[in-house]
C-alpha cells in the first residue's frame, strides 16, 4: 500500500482537487498575461487584489426598498420588453435594476408634471 506522501493527489494531509487546481492556475496565467500586455492596469490590479483599493468608486446613492412579490414579477416581466425598446437597444444587458431605474425616472417626470 502506498504511503500518503507517495500519492500526488495527497498534499500535506489534504486531498487536492487537480481539475480545480489546474483551472485556478490557468486563470492566474491568463491574468498574468493580460497584465503583461496592459501594464497601465497592472499596478492598480495588484493594489485592488491586495485590498488597497475599493472595488468601485462611489458614484451614486443606493436606495433599498421592499416591494411585493407581484411587483417583482411585473418588473421581471418588463426586462425583455425594455430590452426591445429602441432607446435602450445599444446600452447592453437590461436587468431588473435597470427597469426599476427607468420606472422611477419616468414616474418622477409624471409626478413633477402633475405638481407643476
């Protein structure tokens, strides 16, 4: 019977998931190559991975609200409808959040018009 340290899948008492390990190493190689080809982002990426930079700049405020399941369903049903609208066709992926923002802006325009 082979000893544990003779088994390449057994490292320091831990079973190594070789496919996962290969995938991680492949991703690290891709990142290394990308950073080598784009030195302008290398330092910032290293700082980000070390936790020295925030993930994103704070640009806008965040609003958290509770809504009914029915309203969530209606918002989800609007996603494919909004995706087909010509004014958003070139903006990329439409999400539930996108639909909420559009509905909020449109609703505010209506409310402002009524208040005027």
